[in-house]
C-alpha cells in the first residue's frame, strides 16, 4: 500500500545518484548484509547501509513476537530514550502493524494527516514501512522516518523494498546462527549441570543446586519442586525459591488440580502465557503472569513436577520448554538417586544399630564362666566372627553333679542367617542336655546329636547345616565321652607334651534324617589338655592362600605346655592372626581349651 502526501512542503535535498550506481550499491549492500552472522552486529549494520542510499532522521527494525500477534523494536536510531524498548504493537495497528498484516510496503509523506500513524518519535513527517518477508513468512518490518514532508519518493520505496529482501534473509540467517550458538552454549551448560547434579546425594542440597542450575538456562522468578506422595496422590512442595515470600497455606496440591497437578496427571508439559486467563491456575502469588509445569518422569512414572513462573507474559517460548524438558529428565534421575541414597542410608543406619544389638545378644548367649560347682577343670574359650555376627557357638553345661558338657558348634555360612541358626541350635543343645535331670532314659552325647539332627532336618533348612562336637567330662571318673558331627578332630596333649588327635566324626546335623552318631571315651590325667576348635582356625589363610593347618595348632599348644587354658587359647588366636597377616578373615573362629587340674 502506497500513500502520497495531501499537501506540498519543501523536501530535503535529494542525493544525486544514477540508477546504475543505485543498482551497484544495492548489490554491494546486499552482499555485505548477507555476510554478517552476528545478529547484534547485523542490527547495527542495516541502518548504516540504508543511510548510503536514503537520508532519514529515525529508523527502527520491528520483529514479530514468537506468538506472531505483536511487534517489538529490536533496534532503533533516533528514538527517544526508553521509547523503543517499551513498544508492543499489535499486528494490524499503526502503519507498521498494517504493513505487516497486509504484507505491503507503505509510503506516507505527510504523517500529520494519517490517522494510523503512531507518534512514537515526535516531529516526524514522512515514513517508509517495508515488511520483512523470509520465503513465505513475515518476520518483521523496516521503518524509516524523516522530519521533512515529501522526504521520500517511489524510487526510495523501491530501494528499501529491494534491500528489505536481503535484510529479511540476513536477519533470519543471523537469528538462526545466533540461536544455534546460544543453543550450543545451553546444551554445554546442560551437560555441566548433568555432571554437577549427578554427584549430589544430599536431597536438600540437591534442590538448591537444581534451582541455581535452571537459572543458567531459563529466566524465572519462582522455582518449585513438588514430589508425588503415592499414599495420598498429592504433590508436596519440597523446595520453593521465590522473591515473593512463601505461601504457607499451600504445602501440597492434589494430582489433577491446578497447572502443576494437570501436568502430573497427564504427564505433559503445561505452559500458560497468562495465568489470569487459565482456569486451572491456583493463585499463590498475585505477581505471577506466566507459568510452566514440567512433569518429572523416572522410568515412565511421574515422581513430581518442576514448576517455573515469572511476572512477564508469554515468558516461556518453545526453546525454553525444550530446555526445561531436558532439565526435568536429568532432575528426575538425580532426585530419585538422592532419595534412594537417603533411604539406603536410613536403612543402613537401622541395620547397623540392629546388628550392634544382635552382637550384644550373641555375646550374652555365650557362656561367661564355668558352672561354679565344677571342680578340677580349667576352661577358657574365645570367639571371633568374620562378620558382625557369626555362626560359631560354644557352651559349658552341668547336667548332673561331677559332669561338665563342653560344646562347640559351627553353622554353615556366616552373618545373620548363621547367627539365627546357631542361637536355635544352642538352645537345642541346652534343652537336650538338661533332660538328664528329668528323664530316666540315658542321655548321651550321641543321643543328643541324633535328637538334634531329627529336629533340624524337620525344619527343612536344607541349605544350612550344623557341625557340632559334644564332649561330656566325668570329673569323678576322669573320662571324656565325645560325639562329633563334623567339627575338626579335637586335640589332646598329655602333661608330658604328647599330642593325640581324637578321631571321631559324623554327618553334619540337619542334612539327612535317621543318622546315628558314634561315641568314643577318652581318659585323662592331671595336666592333660583338650583343645576344640572350628575350621576357621585350621583353614585360616594367608595372602598366599596357604592354610594354618592342624600342625601349627599342635605346635602352638605344645609351646604352651604347663600353661593355663586362657593362655593356650590366646596363643592360638595370636598365632592365627600372625599367620594370616593382611589377608581378610574368611570364616568365624572359635577355640576352646580344657585343662585337667
């Protein structure tokens, strides 16, 4: 659309330039403008190039907003301070808005008589407006203003229109280049954010870092993380960063309620350019205008929502939505990792506390001293678990006068299962041993093992079994009756230092039903020593994989000939520790010594 003046006024002196020179200059300007890829530099270059062909007093480059409904000034010359920055011109309003709407150039040489003119720059009398069209899409407009009526001619309009073709292409290329460079920086920032937050396991610290990380790529005024409570299907506010203060009335939002609840329910990003026009909006702060809610998805499940808001209208364009979506996927993983770590830490603390209690219980179940009525025997023992709890146990029992039962058991495996099994087995030993006080039938070491084997097998704990040595000392007759279900052969050392291995064995308890166990009776004299031990002693390994072996046990016991039971046990443990060196303890260790007085 071309408009001509209704009255004549003197025009500024025209530049004398031939058509040939004009074409050559236009070609040169088009080449130059197309060579600039920096958007900021290009915006400054365009008016300088136009000035080589046309005189003007004010100039502006209008660009369409992302919504395509309004225009703003990206660059201006000659505008009063602060005016250009404040312009928001709807498409279809003013000469610029009409030119963009109709995609037609406008020439007006008497602005005083034109009702569509917006007088942003006082004193202007003539204008040329040329829409910027890139391919088939209008992206903005060039607006040239003069303080003189009749300042521009049809030739000037044609020149600006031709230049506008080059300018539109150059602006779009520069915008794409600038956006690509910005996106590259953003994606680099996203990578840095990913590396940073992936190592944070403190949930409160993580929320603070997430807020700071988001601000690196998306401007916001309020940042909130809401996490889903599966029990009541509500989104609990876990972190809120805002200059507006905190609305204590809203600490959680039901799934499906409000913009955040909608995002969680439908597992999709929700963007509201003006929350006042959005019926889903729940007002927390009266200064919020734009809001974006992004679901936090972890392995297909929504665990919460990232919510951003600001006081600007239409603040979250598609690019920011894309960045927020990428951030949310990283945040979901980081939050879930931190929550799992927190849960594990809590469980670990509980387990450690319970293990400490269990250790005290297991220690309390072991005998603290020999029954007081037993005379003529010096006894000592020591137990060292490979883990917090062990499967070894021992006991001293006095079923009848002048009788002492010494028991050493070893449950297969280690840790809590073995400790539970050993506690049950220990009580079986006690109950079966003390039956001698109340029944007339004979209760011997072999019958005790047979009864225990039946009971343990009936429990169907087939993956576990028990080896046990049961020794009945008759202090009056000075004999030891033994029955064994797989514990290493006990050692006997005479007062003269001679070593004898008591060869009695049997099938581990609980493995097979109907097993009968052998017994053997060994006499003893003053000064004789009996040593019972679990395979954690004989099979203790050093870093080379060598086993301690029973020859070393015999050597240690012989080296302590004449010593008391406690000294012998301590010597065995010291020797095993020295042999093992830096190698880890691979099994529970128990040693028990009985010395005849």
